[in-house]
C-alpha cells in the first residue's frame, strides 16, 4: 500500500516545496513526477483514507452503536461539539474531491477506463451515504464546485439526496451489467484487487442498504429497489459470501497497521459495552468468544457502563476480541454479505417479492455472520435451534443484524436510530447536559468551519436541532419518545 502511494506523496512534496530563485519554472518542475496522478493512485489515497477514518478509534460510532465504551478517559461521548468528529466530514468531502479529479482525468478515455470510473462513482455514493447518515442535511448539489466560483454552498435535504444516490447507483449497476471495461483498476484497489464482479456486488449491496434505510419514509422507492435487485439476481448480483465482504485489509507493517491494533500497541482506552456483553451472554451466542476477550482478572466476560461516575478496575473489563484488535494485518469492514440477507429477511416480512422467505433469509444471514467470526457448523446449528431460532419477528432480525455489524459502528448506529435495536442502548451516564437527553446522539455536530464560513446556508439546516446533536431526528428516524 505504501509503495503504491509513493507517486502521490512525491507529487504532494513537490507542490509544497519552495525555493528562492529567479528560475521558478525550472526549480518547481520535478522531472520524475507525474504530470497527472495515475487514477489508481488517487483511488489508493481515497480507500486508505476511508479505512483510516472509519476504522479510527477516535470515532464515537462504536459507542453510539452499542459496542465499546471509554474505560480510562471519560470524554462524555454524548457531549459532542463542532470540533469533534469533524475529520469524518473532511475525509468524505476530500475523498469525493479526489474522485472527481479521477473522473475528470479519465474522461477523455472514459470507455477504456470504465472499470475504475465505476469504482470511483460507487465509492463517491458510499461517501455521500455516510455523510447523510451522520449529519442529515448536507451540501450536495453545489458541493465541491469551488473552481466554478461556488464558495458558499447550500444545504440539500436528505429526502432529496437519498433518492439521487439510489438513482446513480442503479445507473452504475446497469452499466456494469452491460459489461466491464478493458483497463484494469490497478494496484490501488486495496479492497477487491480489481475484481469487478465483486465491485458490482458491492454496488447492488449498497442499494439494498440505502433502500431499507429509507423504507419507513419512502416505502415505494425502497420496495421497487429491493424487489428489482432480488428478482433479477443475474443482472444485479449482491454479496453472497465471505469473499464478497467489502473489507480493506491492512499490510500489517509500520506505519500501515490495522487501526485498533495500532492503538493497542501504546494505549488501552476502550472496553466492551455492557449491553453487548449482556446480550451475547443471555443469548448463549458463540460469537462472544470472537467479539470479545474475557477479563484478565477472572476470565469472565464483563462489559462496562457508558461513561459512569467513577473509574473501573481495568482488568475486570473485557476488551475487543483478538481477531478485531490484535491483528496488525487486520481489516476495516465497510459492508458484509450477511447484511444483505438481513435486509432481504426484513423485506420479506413486509410482504415484498424477494425470492425467499424471511426465515430462509434470516438463517442464511446468521450462518454467514457466524462464519465471518470463525464459528463452526456444530455451534451454528445449536444456536439456530436454540436461543437464535427464527421466531417470525422483525425484532429478531434486527437484534441479529446488530451483532453481525460489529466493527461497523457507523452502520450499527444507523440501525439503532432506524429500529430502536438494541433496545437496551443508553447515552453516557454522566453528561454536561444532565438529564436533558435520554438517547444516543441523533447526528454528529456540524463542523466548526461551517459555523465560521457558511453560516447563512447552515442556519436553515440547524432548525430544530438542540445541543448540536439532538432535537430534530434524521428524516428516516421515526422513533418516538427519544429526546
């Protein structure tokens, strides 16, 4: 990964260099630099940045989603201000700016570069989805147009952007169905190594995810999207197994370690959330031994409260499992195949035409999740015949989906806001807001630079928002009784 990015870093170094001389053009021309960054290098920059940011331990997503909590430095995870998590906003927009450069640089030979152009467009929509899920209304239609003189950017409504993303992803899916392009994606594809069939599956899997996200507020669009994919599997294939999972695997050598491993080398700031450990234990879920390590004090699995009033005895708290925290060449996940079948199971419960029963899709999803976590066939069978047995309820689908999303904290947070599962979730016990809020944040706070430089456009988007993160819920969040 590091070697692939060298041309990009070399170019950046040249752009940043200055020299006091009268021969400006000669000195500021680096003979070995690329006149244009190769498309695959731009892709490498974007994918690595995405994994670094969304796999980053500073993110609050894993707490919002109900997985981990701080055990040493209680930063009151619910007491967010504009300067917190703004790096997520920045990387999403930076990534899409770079992907726009990639598309512009390959426009003259668009047919030849079809593959990498499709990958770039898919990832752009993924970044838009993550921005929407985190903030709600965002700059979209006028975003990234500084070269056109648009510096004060309007905010678009979520209800307009989600359908636009689905429309673009469908267009990409149709183009990929017509055939792949002649040029390889290149070495910068750190996720699928240029396998366009897997990118095609990821594209349609994203469509499923987004469609179900908005199913309570745009049911007809959601139904049409999901039924189209499920009833045309050869045209719109989806991820079906572990090999189709959208994972970025880290090299495992300095400085490119998996994010949680890199943190573990010098810090120990997070333990397992008590709601996760309690649920896994109650369900006799065999994934417990993979998702978590037992406490060193007594070998028991034990979670911790979210920002309590006093410090814990650290060796009494479980940490993330070895597979997720102790592998230098571990992975940052963006989407797992099992998620598709949980969505299909939920769609079947709505009576939509998805080609299989809810129970069949549910069991397929659970089996895939178990295999993702190294659980053997005997334990899977015991679970599906015991505590994890299909009970014909949507809640059972949601609880299993929550477990399966481990390490995708941003997606688990969205699941929670859409469904209320896990129903045992709660905000930080100790908060500067006291008892003003009874729930995890509804959104991230808009970045400080939006308050400083885009106030006129930000103000309408802030209407109804309280304490930066609460008040008005996201468009698709229809829960009641949360504040």
